[in-house]
């Protein structure tokens, strides 16, 4: 029976960085992926003259060459930077309420403060105070938590200890009165998947801080280029990858991992498994029930499956200008009541907030000359789609998409008349390609109770490790980072033996 | 000291801790979700289908419809215009072919596929001559991008069908007329001879009963005394019948030559790309006539294909790599067999292949040396990494 130092299940972001980290350390690694392409969310697909970016809107944590962010450092270490070309976005985002309010923020602290003060003169003094808090908090979190200060204490890091778990909404209400200002500042919630009421200020502040300080990025060739580069380097380092072949079973004995049975029916021996599959489904569907510790399943009771997305991929037969698209990142909202907007994610009703990203604004080469494309998305839970009978599925899909297009037309009139290619992905589509229940794109719901302070991402099963959104947070930077960290933990445990 | 020791000092920590304890007792037991993923996927997007031929219907002298019912369970939904990739074993070679579903999506009990004999098509020959009621097949789930999108395609549609290219349109016509959907369809149906017309009777009946469905048949090789439209489906004919082509959405399905001709005709009339949707048509009949084919390689050229860590085989340069692999009993995943869907995506380690224009490779796949073997022709000795 073939033997591997480690088997990685799933070639998503975390699986790829994990597999590559292990292979680069000289370990014999088998990477299993049930789909035919690496990347998971980090992928693209071709329709007509368009190659659509599936998932990446704004890559966080890159930073410039002169001021590298944490993600750039990781990609450097992994040896893939010379194969990739990154594109910086100048602006953070535009937020628009059709016919009501429209604002664009630059990815620069002073510029944001100025723009907001200009538009919200009544809140002139509160705005810089709020950014002092966001920055002060983030600096403390970086020093105290990320750099693991051995003398961490409430006295030394007062902002961190006061604000880490406070709901973002509470802080916004404390600082501001204008509902538009609150919504403009916190609109990333609709991208992160947690409404301000439940978004811990810690998670929110560090996200806003990181996007402003390290800038949003994209890359040439889209996220598929990153996935391909990671896989290529993995193969160059002696890694073995099998596509169209998922894992069928993780074999354990006496609470320890001993091997993996693949979908093709063969079994390999290993003492370490890094699962980039859903953590919940790893326990439910990849292990024999009697091998799963009782308290492990119990611990899932305090969590819920997180949101998926409803995405419309649009290929236009014109340049962005012609349809009035001037920004890469456009949030469109119909309400400032974010709880209301969030509640709609659990229904098939008209969405309250959506995001339209046109990559060609920052990278004119993204689509072929004379064309451009947009990824137009709203988050949504998978549950309402479970209730749609299969033979009404396509009707339901078009009906929901029609609502989205109607919303887009309020901001970009005439946009529909230039659509040459359109592909629609529901939570069921994401379920199909990602292999996650509910089509969850960010793993579990990430409320304050689901943050790193309460969740263990280690397993009581010896030799079982996790990477991806379930093991950390949703998004490219967190998942890419999680694979790297878990692989390091595996290497550490191997060194001990 | 680490965060662990002071974590309870974070404001709100204790409250959340107690909330979690309550939830652990009374929260949802996710154990109930065991097996749920496969069950959901099976309803909408099964990995493959097992089908049984329940009936064989003679359509024309050269065409039959195979009515397929599920061996067990249900058929997944599809969009009119989509196809299934049917796995067939002929003379010891396992291969697959795509067939558009010709029955309506509203018909949830069976899929019809309508097969016409192709000149040298050993698969169609097999399906028409050898297949009997009760035979079982494996197929893919419905796939493909040739379908109507109500958000952008409007309600005024022109279908241009050539020969057996009528099959996806039949599904669309049956759906629109059957459900009474608010769309107007005019079908231009090009056939070589009058007795080549598939579904002739049904098309006549439907156009008589539905004011919003009309049809013009065009015969390219009419017998003496034929009184209908003859020749090709020209822009002039379309103008004559439809009285203006703007604001209409055109769908084309038929042989390679028809696309080249009709698309050009429509372009001349000022119809933009976004108003034409074309079904793919598989590998070219003769790859050596494709633009860019290296002249020094003739039709009989043979090269070697080595699979990393495996065997080496000799293949013809003018046959798609996927077909050559299948001839040697090496099955790689396939679906569209037209270079589009990327399911067969394979890494080329050494050597060169020719991929005709229209093969839909991702930019970064090109950069990292991936090819689509269903439309890749090895023009030197090559080495590949099987997926």
C-alpha cells in the first residue's frame, strides 16, 4: 500500500498552500481533488469570449513590494510570486443607494476622512475619532495577538480588550447618528457575511484597516492564476496531485489517522490528513460515525452553516465607460437597515444589498479588447433553495436574477442591452462546485461566538488537521493563510516524533 | 502569559461563553446532516445518470428517437437546448457522444435523444442499428450553454437549424408551446432533401395551433418539382419572411458550414455578436484545413504520446488526442468534446499540440501548459500528465 507523509483533501486555497508548504519541506504529499481544476473558489470559467472570475473580488493583505502585507510574505515564501502579476486597486469602494446617495471612498485613510467629512458635515468630528479607534484597535491587535506578546494584558492593550467582541453596530451607534454614514462605513459586512449587529468589532476593524493599509488587489489571469501557480509549484516540489478524485473515507484507528480511501477505491497509508473540505462534512461524511468523538459533533451545535452567494457573471460587448461603470467595486443597496438586508439572505425575496465588481476598471487587459465583465453578487443562504422543487429550479433562478438585474439597472441604466454572456450561479451551484452544504462559501457563520477566541481548529482525532474557511474565516487571505499555518502545525508534530 | 490566560478579560467574553454552553445543549444537531450533501446534489446535479431505453421511435429513414427513462430515481431538471453525453462501447472502445435532449423540460419522466446516421459515424450507426428497447446506458447529467435566457434574449426569437441541429430547438419549441410561454419563435429549418425533415408532422401541427410559432423549411437539394423554399438560409430569405431582423435573437445549431454561412449573413445585416447564440459542433471534420494547421504535417502523420509514469502510445496527428487515448483504453473525463467545458483539462509536459481557434482555454491554463485533449491534436511527440 502506498504511503504518504500527508494527504491533503481538497485543492482549494487552504489545501493548495498547505500541500505546497508540506511538499516544500520535503514531505511526500498526495493532494486529492474531486473537481478537475484546482482552486475551489479560486477559479474561473470560460463562456464565449469571456473568462469569468468566479470568486475573488478584492484580495486583502497583499501590500506593495515596498510595504508587503502578510499575504505577500506567504506567497513569497511559497515561491509563486514570480509567476504572478498583481494589480492594485486605487479605490476601496463605491456605495450607492439608487437616486438617494452615492459615494466613493479611496483606499487611503486621510482621503476617506476628508470625503466623509465633506459629505457628512454634521459628523465632522466623529469621523476622525472613529478612524483613530479602528487604527488604534488594529495596532493593538497586531502587536498583542498576531505577534503573540507574552505580556498581553488588559492594561497594556485597552482597546483590544474593550472592543474585540463588541458588536460593530454598537460602536457605530456610539460614534454616529446618520444611517447612511454608518452603512457606508460598515458595508463590508455584506461581503464578509455577518450583519453589523453580529459582526464583532475586532473582525470588522481589522478588515477595514487591512484593506485601507494594504490596499485591495487583484491579479492578472484572476484567482485561477494563483491556484494554478500554487499547484504548479507543488508539482515541481515533488507533490502528487489527483484530480477528479476526492477522498471517500479518512481511516482512523484508536483515535489516530492511519490512511485515506479515495473515490477511485484505492487506499493509501498516512498519519496526517489536512482536510480542506468542510470541517462539518469531514466528520459527518468522511469518517465512520463511531470514529468521531461525541464531543466533537456536540461542539458544532453552537454553530450554523454560513451564507452562500447568488452570483451573476456578466460579459459585456463594450468598455466599462459605455455602461457607466467607473469603479471596480460597487456596492448597491436599497436600504440602510442592514438587519433587514441581512434577513433577506434567508429568503428568495428581492435582495437588499449587492456588489458589482468590474475588474476591467483596474485592469484594462482583464477581458478582451472592446469587452468587459462584471461579477455581480449578493450573499444568500442555501436554505431557501433547498425548498425549491428541482423542476422549478431554473424558473426560480431566473426570477431571482431578474430582481438583481433590475437593481443594477437603477445604477447603470442600459446595462442589460450590452450583455453578451451571462451565467448565473445560485447557492446550489456553489454547493455543487465547492462540495459544501448550503453552498457555504465562508464555512460556518462567523458571529462573535464563532471567532478564534472560542473555536478550536484542532481536532481530537490525532493527525487530522483543517484548512479553509471552516478552520479560520472566509475569504482568500484567511483561507490561504490557514493552509499554511495548519501545514506548519503538521510539520511541527512530525518533527516531534 | 499568553492570551489564553487573560482571555476572560475581553469585554463580553463571559456572556458569549455562556451563550455557547446553552447552544451546545439546545442548538441544532448537525449529525442529522449526515449524507445530506449527496442527496441534495443527486436531485439537481447528479454526477452521472443510468438510463434505460423505454421506446424507440422511427423519425425518418435515417433518424430515430431513443426515449430514455431513469433506471432508478428521478431525472434532474435541464434547460431546453442542453445535451447529455452518452457513454457508448463500440467494438471494444469506450467513448462518448453528446446528444441534445429533444423532449421538453416539462416532460419529467423521460429524456428523448434523437439520433441521425452520420456518414462515417460508428457511434450513430451503433445507436441506430444495435440498440434495443430495454438497453441501458450511462450518461452525464444535462449540460451545455445553448439555451434561452429570459433576462437578455427578449421574446422575439429566430431559430436556425441545419439537419439534426433541429434537436435542441425541438425541446425549446415543445416547452414554449406546451407551457404557453410569452415568446415568439420563427424556425428556419434547413435540410438536404424533403424526406430528411425530422419532426415534420409535429412542427406543422404546432405551427397551426400556435400563432406565435411559425416555420420555414429550406431544402438545399430539392427534387424536381419541389415547390417550397430551396437553397440556403440567406439573410435575404430571413428579411423576406420576417420583415426586419433587428431586435430579434438568433439561435443557430447545425453543421460547421451552416454556421460560417449564416453567421456571416447575419453580420452583414448588422446583427451584433450578442444577438447570436451558436451551439458548439465538436471537432472539425478535417483539422488540416483549419487556419493555423502546420502545413508540413500531413493527414497520415503519426507521433508518440507518453503518459508520465505510464505507457507510450502511437497516435495520428489528425485525430483529437482524447479519441486516440480512448482507442487505447485510456479514459479521461469528457463532456462537451468541443474544447469548451474544460473537463478533460490535461497538462502537457513536453512537445506541441495544435488547438483550433475556438478552443476555450483559460488564460492561466495556457500559461501553465494545460490543453483540452478533446480538441488538441499532437503535432510532435508529446508527454502528458493524466489528470
